[in-house]
């Protein structure tokens, strides 16, 4: 997914965001604070790992803190 600005992402000093990804088959759906912000299909990987990559779009003081990271295996609906 290319970098894109979204009104769903909170910005500013002490801003907090809840980010999520739903992986279902080859479809990855991305969420920010409960709002869908992107969706892509990719069938290159059938399994793997996940982690956090953070990058500032500007130079200067920038910090982040991951408060919680978790995953759920969803069963048949």
C-alpha cells in the first residue's frame, strides 16, 4: 500500500491510533481507528510473520510507542 494521508489517522502531539489488518485469503484490509483505509490483494505469501515499521514523513523529533500488539485466528463464519 502506498503512503497516503487519511482523516482516520489522528495526528499531533500525544495523538493515539488503533491500527488493524485483517488477512483473509489473499485480501489484506487495513484499518485506522475503526475505519477502513486501504485494501489490497496479494497471493505471494500463504503464511508469515508480522511486526511494526514506523517512519516519519518529516525530519525532526518523532517518537512512537507500541502499547499492545496481538493477533486472532478467525474461524469459519
